[in-house]
C-alpha cells in the first residue's frame, strides 16, 4: 500500500510540475506571441482604450490624434485632419497593424514605452488615465503642401523629399499616389481589411513610400557623384579642367558604344568639366568612371551613404552603386544606369552633402517627443553621417551645379534673387515605359537652407531627355525650395 501511495504521489507531483512549467512557458515564453495574435480580442479592444498621443508638425499642425467617442464599444478613434497630404509620414493605425510613424513610435504613442514610466507612475498616483506621448515631426507644412501640389499637377506617380542640409531634418516627404489613413484606422474590421486589400493590390502602390522604400536608376543626377570622385582623385582638377567628350564612347569588350543623348555631340569633343555637367553629356562621365575604376567609384558612392543601413526612424531601403562587372557596365553605372539604384532620400542626401561643405548629415523625421503634459522626453540631436568630399571639392561641385541651373538643363529651377544649385536627370527604364525624370538641388547656394530630390516616374517625354527631366521635375523642386525660403 505504501509503495502504491508513493507512486501516486510522485505521479501527482510530476503532473503539477509539468503544469507549472507549461504555465510559465505560456506566461513568459509565449506571452508576446499571444498578446500580438490577431485572435486576441482583448488586445483588439485595448488598442482603442488609451488616448494615443498626437503626431504634429512644427508643434502646432495636427497630423494625427485620438478623439474620444461618446457611443460604441471603442473609447478612442484615430483621426487624420489632412490624411492624404501626410499619409506617408504618419502612416495608419489599423485594428491589427500600423505603418510609418504610427508603427515606428508606437510604444511612445500608446504610452507603454519605458521612457514614460515616470509619467505613468505620476498618473497612477493622481488617478489620471494613461495617455500616450506626443510626437512632433520635422516636416515643414508649407513645404509639404508645395511638394504635394506640384507633384500631383504632373499627373504622374513619383516622390519628393526635402532636407535641411545642416541638420538632416526632413522638411517634406511626399509619395504619390497616396491614400486616406482614416480608411485603414477604423475599428470595423469588415471595412478596414477589404480596403487594405484593395489598396495593396492597386497597381499604383499607394501604400508604398517611394521616398524611402523604393530604389530607381538615378540617371544623370548621379553624374555629380562621378564628378566628385574625379575631383577627389586629384585636387588640381576643377570646373575648367578639360576632358575628352567624344560623340560616342567605345565600350571595352563589346561591339557597341555609349552615345550622348540622341547621338548629339558634346561641344567640340574636348570640353571643360562644368560644360559636361551643364549639358549632361554621357561620354565624359562614362570615360571618367572607367578610368577611375570600380573601387574608387564604389568608395565615393559609399561616402555619400550608399549601402549603409539607415532608419529615420522608419527603415530605408539600401541604395547601391551596383556590383563589380566589366568596364562597359562601369561606364553605364557611372552615368546612373545599369545596376545603379538609389532611393529619392539617398539622392537628397547627396545634394545636401554637397551643400553642407561635403558633410552628409543623418536624415531624421522626429523632432521632439513630449509626454501628455508637454514635458520633453526626447529631442532630436543632429548627427554627422559621413564626410563625402572635402570642403574644397564641395565648393567646386557647388559652382558647377549653380552653372547647371543658370546655363544648363535646370533653368526652370531658377528663383529670383536666390542662387540655386541643381542637376537634372533622365533614367531609362527596363519596362518600355518613358524615362523617369529626376532633379536634385539646394538653395541658396552660398548659404543652403534646403536640399531636394524629386523623381517623376515615366515623367520624361522623348524630346530631349535632359530637357524633359528639367521641365518636369525641376519646377517641383523650385516650388518646394520657395516654400522653405518663403519666396
């Protein structure tokens, strides 16, 4: 009998031990999994039980806020006063997911961040309900509106971004087509989920933030990077250095040659570097790339930030000069084609780095975070990302980019009373569509306050590619810069 009781007791203890282990696995090991499971209805209702913090621009303009509901099962509902204009800044806050700032700063916005422990403790003591922190972004509302309106007038898909060259603050970030965040931020899953699926299947990809999440061949805007590598390789070179500029450039290892656009001549076959940039000749820059070699071109590209992992705080797709191939491929990559792929944000960083005496500042979107009482939790601290070129080289590039606006392909970017530096670009596509139109710029050239990058997808007509890059994208850049400069 005693032996039987012992065996039963041991079996019971073993079962209790297994139960305790299982409970601990569920509560500790799998807690996060169950908490985030879409079938957890308590989590679903809890998302709307806390007054989520505001997202603002300039501390005043409300981009997103939670509004208390007088009826229904959900206490707070997310509202976006100017949703389509700021959709790719704020993102959406749906029953089971979020995007952009709503996602990257979620724990601060919903009040669960460890940074808000003191505020929660005070609220618990005073009996006040928990509230999320407020996120103020760096966006300049006037610049954002100017970018949105000008890009929309093109009637094309595309992206526009503006930076403060001296700090890296993002002043405007627009991607078209856009969407209405409120349609994805409601509490009715029966309406939200079908609408999300509809937007996700849309060929225009309105949910995609083209500024940060998509790369494109940069076309002739990349020639400023090739020029930078050429100038850095020999400090005696400058805007007036004479270069070979044949009508067609033979490509080693092939039976083809690289022409200038439309097969046109570039001057008399030998031209100053500044002239080659003004007219955006292909052959001199293809020749420069081959002569410098892949390693020097790749090194210069990396100095502008390409290939580095970047978050603003949302993750940014990595730009790339492309892998090492043959000389012919290198020539094409050096004029912004082949496997050369850049985000619009990366191209804005290139313009900003030249504007800022060669120093590229890390782009950032969050200016300040405060608790529900207005006390500061985090303040942005500008950070140098890289030193792309020397101050001397930056000055030479600035001089040449000013000449591109005054005498070359970007004359439609001129602003009365302001010296503007810029570079147009036209990037061939692989799908048979018209080329993309690009423009990068900064102003005022002698004391830069804003740097921009614009891409208009399939925005270049077949009537002189660089002219169309200038005609389509440059006016958008001008409108943004004027808004920042209050012109």
